[in-house]
């Protein structure tokens, strides 16, 4: 059959299933086309989170502060180390990075599994949900910079120009979290138990990451294992280098997380887009 | 470029150059686990044991047809025929597993009563969000915003969270957003039933306005008179296969005929099952009962006014003097409608033995649509002995769909005539 016979005089063929490129590339193209949708989804997530509370968006600032106060009261007496000049600043910086990771990965998965019903009806780029989750995380961590700076000043941590490095670790952490979020979403579509299980994994993972304790208190072998094989550690460390330690990251402190973030993002993107066509009848 | 003439391709599979949607050998295979594997752990164990089995389910199989620009095109078929799968292919929600789908225009699916709305957001925020899901930018939505709210008649509530909306308001806003689009193709999936009567009228008017603007409409419906009324052409799907495509009247008639045939077969099989509804001394045995239409074709589905012929073969095991044969017709709920027999008709059969056949002819069935059961019996002439009784063993159906018979009140038609004098 002559497939050129097709009326394109009034509007060009805007969809041809035979001319789709590689799913991973096609998805990128569609995401660009639907960028306004992602902005709207981020807006929605930020708006609805605190919509019913009186203080509203102020909770984005108050939440980490409250956590920080609790943890400081609980642990500052236990961890007495010369290394830690200001435990509140140390724990808050770690907490912000960790919260970003855990929220983005959880939201990417939950938004797709619970909100993905729309995919039965209309076409949306399937990565929209994970991208919107990452965008929401970025808004939150950007807002949290205000209480962070406040605590740094109050507890006497010297502010240096090296604070300007801060966007870099956040960006890398965002790539890494998006990659993990995409892999988790794919798994969660096929295995509903994954999202419950992940909450337990997150709790364990947090305690295996030097967030509330300094890595120096760990025994040598465990410290080696955690600082080498726990990918989140690299990002938390890099974030702290700029905001807490106020110095320029060393090449390895910068290059390793960059590599880790890219590998996770690319693998996550390919795995997700390879399976995404099945989502419409699996969710 | 068009080297094929219409006559070289089979008439109802022809693909025209005016197509706006085209499917070429389009198939959709769903891959589903043959057993449900609930947990990840179980999956890993089974994967290592090599016990993960998938079965594929063919939702659409080698479908070929085109939809022409500007027509209203109906998709018909029973549940599970693949209609929704086909819509999803056109809406890009699903990819064909093999074959090709081409769409030459922007597709707007008519969303189910505001799918994608968020209860905590205001109506206004949701309009923009829903617009974004349909692929519109903020500026484009800003231009449409007034019309959308006008149509939904929701100006008083547009800045209130949608959780405060009634379900009717929710549906109205959903319909208003979904249809305020400059699309070339509108997908309507059996949802012209939101809101109150006034809003339904408004909705149908809007669909009609789309049609007049030259928007191609792809409609799925089980309402055959609606399909005949608004579609020009239709495709009939059955178990994922395209059975027919072409002018709506022909396709719908063929479809209805096949539904009737299927029902006929089901009724025929049904009558074999009931054994304990037969009794009698069997001095005369009714060995076979057959029901025909006026053309002597075995039939179980009739229309009001059609002829029915019932034949019963009997075998008298001994000589019986003047037996009475009769039938009874009950409505499905047990209402006894009629009970003619040979005695009422003044017929004396005399002494009978061996085999023979009784034939009862109904010139015009008076019953209105529904399901009816026929009983047959042979009894002694003074009613003191039942030779053989088949209690409601033979179902028939009266179905006037597509027959141009509109009477519907009560049980029967009197087949009377009206005259007007002045």
C-alpha cells in the first residue's frame, strides 16, 4: 500500500507511530514540548502542600528548623567532637540535602502510581511526574536556604564566598534523585509493594549516611564502606563543603558525585522510557 | 502518487487520501503475567527459578482503516471488542505493538468529568493545569479562560477550591475545559451524559458546533440510534478484529444482526439445560420442538408482528383417544400471557398412535420487546392425566431494534389503526 497517500494539505502529520525515535530521545523531545505542563505540576505541588495550613509556605522554612532543634537537643550532648564547630548548622545542612533526596524519590514514585490514571486518557510525557517532583524539591530546598543562612549566622559559622558553590551540589543531587526516582517509579508500577518497602529502606539509608552524626565517629572499616558505597554521602558531603565548611571542593569531591549523578540519571532515564509504553495499561 | 484505484482494494477496507487518521495493520498486544506476582521478592525468586511467565493478550489485531477529515465516525462493538484500545492508539496513550498509526491533526480527548483536577486547587488553577495537560501554554489558556468559565457557568465559584464543588459543577468545568480546544480531532468515549438536562443539551450543541466547524469526531457508543443519527461512517470491532467498516447504516445493521445471531445461539443452547421442568406419563412423548419464522428458518428472536411457527414431533407409545395438544407463553417474570390448545380450537384428533407432528402457526406475534418462554404439553382430553409437559423450556425474544416499530407501552400491540375525521 502506498503510504504516501495521506492528506497533509490542511495540517501536517503530527503523529506517526512508525516514525518514533528511540524512546529515551523521544521522551526528551516531548518533555521540551510539554515544559509548561511541568511548571504547572510543580506549581500545583508547591501550592497544595500547605494550602490548608494557616502559615502556608512558611512551613517549608519551619519544618527543617524544627527538625534541627529536636535533633540538636537530642544529639548535641552525645557527639562532642572538635570537628563540629556548630552542630545545628551541621545537622541542618545534612538534613536539607537528605530531605531533598527522600522527598523527590518518594514523590516521583507516588505521583506516578497514584496520579498516573490520567495516562489512560490522554498523552503526557511519562517522565512529567518525576520531573515535577524534582522541580518541587528544588523549590523547597531553595526556600530552605533562608533558614539555613540564618542558623549559620546565629551559630557563628563564618560565611564565605564559597557559599556560591551551593547550586552545584544541589543540581547534582537533583540529577541523582531524578535517576533513582525514575528507577523506583518503574519498579513501583510493576510491584505495588515497592513504595511501602522504600519507606523502610529510606529510614535505614538515612542512618547509614552521616547526616546527624559526623562521619569521624564511625569505626574505620564501616566508615570506608559508607563513604565509598553510599552514593548519597557524596552529595551530602559536597553540599556541606560549600555551605558548612565554606571551602572550594577538591577535584575528587566534585568529580565523583558528578559521575555518580550522570550514571544514575542516564540509566534511570533509559530504564523508565523503555518500560513507559506499558504504563498505560499497568497503572 | 496514488497508483491504486479504489476498486483494487476491497471496498470496505479502502484507505482514502482524505484520511486524517489512518491505521495500517495496527495490533496491540498486552503483556500480562499469567499469574499475579504481588511482591518484588517473589518476582526475584521466580525470576531465578525461571518461572516468570507472561501471556500476551491481543487487544487489537491487524486493523486497517482510515477516518476522513471532517466526518463523524462511530466505533461500535460489544464490551471488550477493542474500541477503547483503538481510541488510545489515536490519542497516543498506547503504542501499536506492530503496524502503524498516523494522525494528521491535533487530537483532543474528551476527558471523563474532569480527570486530572485536584480538589485542593481552585477552579481557576485547575483550568490552567488541565489546559497544560492538554498541551496548552499559560498564554493560550488565558485567552480561553473567559469562554470556559462562561460555558461552565461557574463565575461565582471559580476561585474556590474544587473540593467545595458539587459533582455537577465538577463535570461542567471538566467538559468546558476539554471542549474549548482548537483540535482537529475530538474523541468522545460514551460520556455525553454529564450534568443535568440543560447542560446535556448544551453539550450536544457544542459537539454539533464542532462538527460544523469541520472537526473530525471519533465516537464510541453503545447507543445504536445515536450512532446512526450522528455518524456518517462506522467501524465494527469484535474481539480486536475489524469486522466491517463503511457507511453507518450498513455497518450498524450488520452488527445488530450478528448480535441477534449470537443471542439466538445462546437461546438455543439454553433450552437444553433444564431437565427437571419436564414431567408426564409419557404415553405420548413430545420428542422435539422447533420454532421457525415465516421463512421456515429456525429462529429465536422475533419482532412484534412477525409470524411464528411452532412444530412439535410426538411419539405415542400406545394408542390414545383424542389427546389435547397445547402451548403456553409466559413472560420472563412468570406472567401467563396465553394458552391455546387443540380443544379450544374445536379440534378432535381421534385415536392416535406412533409418531406425528403438531404445527401451531401464529400469524402475527402481538408481544412487545422482552423475553418470553414457551411451554408445550400433551394431556388427556378430560385434563386428568398429563402425558408430557415441557414447562417453559423454549425461550424466545422479541427485539424491535432497528425494525421501525416504536410501540412500547404495556405488554402487547393491538395492531390497530388510527383514523382522523373532522
